[in-house]
C-alpha cells in the first residue's frame, strides 16, 4: 500500500508522486485509484492506477535509498556488461525484461553494452539499431530520474556520478 505524498518509480514513467488515493468512475466503473503525477509535470497531467490491479500496482516501486543506489552501482561494477545477443528480437525481449523487472544493476550493464556496441558499429560506419537506442533511453530515463531524486543531483550529473563510483 502506498501513501499520499510518497514518491515512487512507476513502470516506464520514472519518478512520480502519489498525489491522491480516491474512488473514480472511469468507463462507467467505480474503483479506487492511486493518482500519480510525474515530478515537474502540470497538475492536470495525472496517471490513474487501480488499487486492486495487481499487475499495475506491482509496477509501482518505492525509491531506493542512497545506500541501495551505491550498492547497485557497486554490483554493476563487479558484473560484466550485458552479453550482446546477436538476434534482434531476442535482444529486444531481454532488454524489455531487464527494464520491466526494475533490475537497476541490469539496466546499468545493459546501457554499457548498448553504448559499446554503438561505438563498434560507428567505427564500421553504421548506426546503432533504433530498438537498442530506445531501450537505452528508456533505461536511462528510469535510472537517472530515480538516482537524481534520491541523490539530490541534477539528472545530467547522474552519468558522471555512476562513472566515478564505478572507477573506485
């Protein structure tokens, strides 16, 4: 159960605040909803998540603590980048699973693998695959918004924070 005023990470949306918990009649059906708003979004931009929908509420995760973020970065440092899967469909499924499961260390490894593959493709005069770029952007948005909110640093500084911690 989440509480009003709580900051959470919601699926692909990133950091959001629970601004209300209330009954609403949506599509003619009255249900109780968590009312979420993305940080910095206008007050009219709301997301409604049915309290009784286990699939959707399972995508609402509490923010990590500073210590948990540091432990995740340390874990990512000690594990190799995500192994590159040559098959585009299988790779997309793997990346989707990492993101949807909320595996933050996996996202860091995945971002590293996509970045390195992109550099190798660029050296061959090719571009990275669009699906890989989109997966990387989605993972970055999720990670950076959460890390920024918890660490109290701008999102633009999160990459440097991760890099500096990984080289310790």
